[in-house]
């Protein structure tokens, strides 16, 4: 009997996946704003094109906030969008574990109840998917208007942690170091965006001074091979978004993405989609991009998925179940069924 060979696309489809770097505003299903304001949002953004490159981070942020701001104006809207986003991730991308963040800046701008926003996202979790919700705060996001709810947030049971967002070159202010420490003391998990636009020293700084070990992106750390072993020794893990990096000009081409360098330095990496409403990407696209441009094998793609499950904020038995599913999926692929 001839062996039926599974394609790598079949393997990627079947692979149980974590998504650990997703901005809920950036994941807005485009049809929601198209239905809401068909005149203003008549066709998907030009940035969905494979060859599109953003002129700058500011241009990207302006476009994204224009779309997200049209929708995310109440906790109810967060819930409606999150329901679609999460169920599609589960049904279409085979995502079992999700870490997603919402922006404190949106809560502040529309005067929302941040705790209700966190709850609205959490309650959108479909059965069979574990969801952890983070609030992202910009470097200069601790303002007179946001201070109150940001301080409260580290006591909200619906919130799993904090993430540092926004333009990296804006100086870090004193409040951040203290808040990150107090959040951890209250049982919250902390992470930070770094090494997307600023260099290796900034990545090292957020690890050493902000006390985080989970870095969102971290790509530019690869520019200093001497820093990589220090990051690895500090237990740093990185949640990479290769298509985002390409479209934002963080890397000149997918072939030039340093994910292999980071992995071989002993830094466990995962892959995620970041802001699909801007990049027009799916999680399967990210896996396929690494296979096509960087020759990642099925085994290597499975390592990326396993890395995400290993770092998941769940108990060990659930982690072990997911890791076994990854091994079973790889096994079936090798046997061609
Ligand atoms: Zn991000």
C-alpha cells in the first residue's frame, strides 16, 4: 500500500499551537468595522499585502489605532470581538493556549472600566482553550488619568499580568520598575516588549531592571552575540512575530530573521501574530513563513509550539497533555498519516 504523505501545510494545520503575543486591539476582526462603518472601512488595509512595508512604527500605530478606536469603545465591544477572535484561533488555527493583552491607553482614552474589559475578554474563552489576559502600558502611559486604574489593576482577579507596550525609544519612567515588582508580589505575571526597535542593551535592561524574563520580540538582541548567553542564563524566553518584524522593517527580509540565532543561543522562542488586523497574517502563516524562508523542519516548528506550552501559565498536567499532543502530531507526520 502506498504511504500517504502529509504536506507540511497539513502538519502546521494539525499542530496544537500556543499564541502568546497577541494584542486584542490588533486582532480586531476587520469585518466588524466594515459592518459598523462601511464608508470609512470599505476594504481591508493595504498593509495586508504580502509585500507591504510600513514607513515607520508611528505610521503603523496610527493606522492600527484608527481601526481599533472605531470599535473598542466599551467592554461589550471587547467581548464581541474577543469571542470571534478566540473561537477562530481555536477552530481555524488549532490554538489551545492564548496570552493576549489590551491597551491601558484605550481604557484611558474612552474612559472605560479596565476591570470589565479584562473580564469581557476572559469570558470570551471558548471551551478547550486557556486564555490569560494582560494589560499593556506604554512607557509614558502612567498618567494622571490612568494612574488610578493601573494601580487597581494589580488586584483584579481577571487580570493575569502586565506587559510593557509602545514606542521603545520613549524613556522608561521610575513608576514602571516599582509597579512591575509590586504586580509580581501580587501574583501577576510580567513581560515587556523590547528589542523590536531598541538594541540589545535595552533588552538586557528590561531583564535586569524591570525583572522580566518573557520578552516580546527581542529580535535585536541578536545584534550583540555577547549579550545572548547572558539573556539565556537569566532564563529569558522570547515571543517572536516574524511577519510583524518583516512588515515593520525590523528585519530586511524573512531570510534575515535571527530566530535561529536566538534559539541556538539557548533562548526558547515561540511564534505569534502580534496585530493581524494590520499585518493580514494568521498563525499558520507564521509557521509557514519560517518553513519556506528559513527552512524550519516539522521537528523545529514543533519545538516552537512546545516552547509556548512549556511557558504557559497553567498547571503541569495540562502542559504535559499539550506537549504530548505536539509529540503525537509530529509522530503522525513522520509516519505520513
Ligand atoms: Zn506586540
